[in-house]
């Protein structure tokens, strides 16, 4: 990240931290409602997939890529798009995850109009929510659906993911209890 962009990044992260006090933020509520899933489930997935610590708080970061097992976070959508296009030219698309929900491009790219469309936070959340809904239809359980979202084949990686997702979801539910008036 370039130094001039760093101050913009800090301001954006501070804004996200303020918005995250309204849990889950409105974008998650809208995407979840459209897919008929709990907004806490969608927010927990985003925290698990693209979360970054800012001033002691874990917040989802929209311009996150995972390329061949290495995570990258970018200050702008433009920078993330440029890196995504380069990664697609150099790596198998099945080794590239994109955006808030870390949607795998090789398996789910057809759900977007272009690679950079997957970096649109609203579109990425809509696809993430749709996938979670599809997995829930099969499992009937949100934790199992989250495991399938991460790794449909299951196994130990899905089990580890379910454990991390469960912790995120529990923290969110406790946070809601603390801020929700009786």
C-alpha cells in the first residue's frame, strides 16, 4: 500500500468500525433478507473469511483476495481488481477466493458478470448469502452449511472451519444481547 492511500485506508477502517457497532451492518441485513438467511450467519462468514483486526476489533474487509493459499488485502477496489486479474492470468481459478465472503472464482465465477464484479461488496454478499442458503437447504443446520460453504467435500478442513465459524457466530450473538434493548 502506498503511503498516501494509508490515511484513506485508516479512515475507511474507522468508518467500518463505527458501522460495525450496528451488528450486523445494513448491507449484511439486506443480503441476508434477500436470501432468507440470518444476517448474523452472513456476518459471521464474512468475519471468518475476510476479517482484519482494526483497533482490537475484527472487521470484514471487502477487497481481500486469497491467491493460492496466501491472503492479500488492498486499500481500494481498483487495486484488488488489478491484482485479481493478474492472479487469474497466473494461477488456476480454483485457487483464488475473492471479496468479503472469499467466493472461490473457479467454482462460483459464473455467478458474477466479471472477475472484478466479485469485489463489489453488495454483489459478493448476495452470492455468499445464496450459497449459504443452498447449503442450508441440504443440511438444515447453519454450522454445517458454513462448513460446506468453506469446503463442500467436508473432512477436517470443513470441521476446523465450522469451529471458527461457531466462535464468530457466538461472539456476534452475545454482542447482540448486549446492545439489543429488552
